[in-house]
């Protein structure tokens, strides 16, 4: 899958469908809270499998029930279509 850098308008339109995500400079960020560590870890495994399929990997950290996610396409140093696709998949998995 080819990464295509998005314009500010394209990012704003995509974020309208991803209301819990925020743009911070050239990155997308979101904090997920789960019932407990097992639920957080299970979601990370599922999201990680999807990221691997896309060959597009998040920067993230986990402390107990909280997962902090930052997405951007390193090779473009920008937000791309791949970041939006992965954020959308993460939302689906989080329910």
C-alpha cells in the first residue's frame, strides 16, 4: 500500500469521522482506556496484527488500562492515508 501525504483539508475531513483523534503538528494522537490491562493488551495485539498487514506500525505505549497512540508516516514525516486507515481500524477494534 502506498503512503500518500494528506492536505490539511483532507486531514480535517478524516478527523470528522474520527472525533477522538487529534492532530498535533504532523501526527495523529489518541488515548484509549479499557476495562483493565488484559483488555488493553488484547486490543493492542489485534491492532498490531492489522498494522502488520498494512506494514504501517504505530508508536504507542501502554500503562495498565491505558494505551497512548501516535500515528504518522515516518518516511513522509507527515500524516498520510495509511495513518487514517490504521486509526479507523483501531476505532473499529475498540468498539
